[in-house]
C-alpha cells in the first residue's frame, strides 16, 4: 500500500496509513485503561484475599467476578450466596465423591514443573524459595525440576536444592530429559517428558486421579505470589468447566527492572503493564504466556505437549483448543508473578540477548499455519466462526507486532517519496503531518502506562521477595521516565526487526534452534534455608522410572525414608512398600503406556 498505493490511489494510501496509526493508539489506550482501572484493582483484591479462608467458608465474598467464568459460572457478590457447581471429583484415597467448593479445594494437589537447562543455581534457588513459601507448600505442593541430560551440572544442583527445600514441600521430583530423534531442543519437549513422568508416578504407580493433580508450568526464573497455589485451586474448584481451561497468572518483568539496559527496561515495562490490560479486558483474547496451569487430566486427554516445536505456551493452548473442539479458554488469575528481564554482563550483550528472546517469541507465527491445518482436519466439529476469531486474534498479534513500526514510522515517508503529491495531500496538510496528528493520542496511552508502572511497583510489589522493583531512588525513578522517548527504538529492535528476522527465517530456512535467555545469577535475601531432607525421583536417570522404557525399571525411589510425608499420611501402607510398588508398577506399566502415557 505504501509503495504502489501511493501512485495508484493517494486517497486510499492516506486512509490506510492514518487508520493503521489510529489502530495502534486505540490498542494502546485499550490496554492501558483496562490495566489501570480494571487489572490493578483486581490485583489488589486478589493480593488482599485469604484464599484458604474463602475456600473453607463459601459464603464469604470473593474477588472473582462474573465475567471470569461466564454466565454459567459461580458468582460471588456481596450479600448473595454462591451458585452451585456441578462438577465433582472422586477421591483416590477413600473413593468419596468430592462435591462443593471446600471439598474440591482440599482435594487438589499441585505439581509445579520447572524446565531448566544450565540455569544458574542462584536463579533456581530464588524460584523454589517462592514455592517453598507457598501457604500450602508442605501439604499440597510438589516441585518437579525438569532437567536435560546435556546439562552435566544438573544433578549437583538438584541435590543442593533438595537438601535446602525438600522438608518444606510435599515432594520434590527431578526428571532428566534425553533428547530423542525428532524432538526439538527446548521447553516443550522437556515439559512433555516431565509431565509424562509425573503422570506415570502419581497416577499409574501411586494411584492418584488425574483430576486431583493441578499442573503449573513456569520458567526457571519465576517468583510466585505466596498465595498463588491456593488461589489457583480456588479457581479450579469454582470453574464449571475445569478440564477445558488453562489458568494464566499475570506475568511481569519487574524483579530486576533497574539492573537492565534502558531499551530493555522500557520494553519490559510496556509488556508487563500491557499484558495485565489484556487479561483484564473482556474484549481481548488472551493467550497463555510463560506461566500457566491446567489439570493433569486436561494434559493427558489432549496428548501432552508436542515435542517438535519451540514456542510451547501458545502451541499447547491451540492444541488443547482443537482437541476440545473449540470449547477451551484462558482464565486469568490476577496475582503478579515475576520473571527477570534479560540481563547480561554488559550493555551490548544484554540487548543482543533480548533480541534473541524476541526472535524466539516471534517464531510463534508458525502457529497460524497450525490453526489452518487443525481446522481442515476438524472442520466438521469446530465452528468456522470460532476458528476465524481465534485466527484473527493470533494473526493480529504477530502481524501488528512486525508491521506496525514500519507502517507508522516509514509508511508516510516512503509514500511521500514515491508520490510527491502526498507532501500536500490531503487538505494541503500532507500525509506525514496528518500521520503525526493521528499518533498524538498515543501520548495519552503512554501517560497511563507510566502511572500503571509506578502503581504496580509501589503498591503491589513493594513487599515481594526477590523483587528489586523499587531499589532506585525515587528521584531517579521520576527522572528516568524520559526513557519513554526510546519506546520507538525498543519497538524497532525487539518488535519489527526481531519479528521480520524470525518470519523470514521460517519462510526460507524452516529450522529453529532454541537459545536459552541469558540470566545473571543473584542470591536472594533469605533464599538459603538450611539443610533438610529432600526426595528425589529423577525421570530418565536415577530415580523415576522411564515411562517409555519397555525393558524394565531404570531406577527406584532415592528417598525411601521420610518420603512424601503427606502422601504417607493420606495413603495408608504406602511407606512400607513404596520401593516394591514403584518397581513392580513401572515394570508392568511400561509396555501398556509406551508412547501414550
């Protein structure tokens, strides 16, 4: 349009560029408004709530609003009793049917899967310390550290982390993923293996039901809110369609925001506040990103994570969406989770690493073809309007990400160069001046982003562990707002250029290599908790038996004494025969489960 349209139809070129510029500020104001006036109040309500008390006393008012679950979902408002929830769970302990909020809430066991490859021990220690601090950690939380066989330092890190945090958790697994032919290096293949190991041990061997297990997949540098697991269980127990849902926390990049280069920082702030706005808006179609949760039953029935792709969060959601014939959704959990922004040893290395990360995110454009292929296979079961809406939202993200900067910053310049008539057309103003006028409302959106940034850091993250969001003096935080002038530069490098790089690479050389984002290891305050006994179940190595192995058992439990204190209490007789049960069950289950567990 900017090239040929300038000669063929100047009027259409002016209309297109001005509309596209206006589309940008409409999206910006939309995200900023819903972040500031909807998302932040909900984060406050979620942070202040006592989720265990809410679950045990269903008559209490809940922060969950009606639109979270839709018109069929349970609604909590002042002075009104909750609506009934028809879904039930049958206990694996006594066979009793769990019905009602409290019973289902108490039946949930959490498994947090942390895929890791050569992550610094300090980073892993901070992440697991925030899990150790969960309000339900000792009774309901199992940590699964998913390592790679190529990481030769992983066993030593696992042992150190088990010794520090094993006593404060229900359990601690360690799986080792060996890359198989046809698998892509990255988070997706590692997660697929870890979840199969979790299902094999907890369900096939120990007799838990998939409905009782709630999976949370996160990055190795994720810092959890202390009530996240209880809040997640509350949402799951309330959800009228709990096995057609992925739960998404509010991700932000504030933990080390003052330690990264200014261009990286401004992009991190924009993404953090903007993503909160997307989750809060009823007009958005949020996709899972980095930190998400779902029932083990959902993961099993939908075929686990695909092992031959790299951008796993969107892809797994789309896979579940089609396996559920379009009846699948993302439910926001308005608790702030922290991930480190890209930090490296020097300015150049940090910006280069951030560019590499942005390019890896842009590889998600390959899922547009996945949507089309899946619809062709399931056109008799999935309504076209649903697929079109899904495709439009996904395409908008990847296309606007790549093209917006080029159209806004270069479109009017190139068009006027191709056709000098546009220097004064229309109305004698000229295309470039008109485009700048259309861009002015973006200043309003930027102001709201600045306010949202300050408010989140000052009043929602001020007391969180491992968050250094307010370490800079207040005068410097105010003065540094001049950084927003660099937003076009950040959007150029980490938006348009990275997106074009990834998409052209996929078009001409469709091979992708996963590159781990650089992180600087820092020991958090209070992250060392002292010694303790852990429990090790290492998938593919010493510990958890290999679910794909048909030749017997690779290993047995490495912590027979004192393993899983709560499970021992819940399942009578488990401790006495844990070793033989694990070995016998694995030997019997390998053949039946090969390729399909």
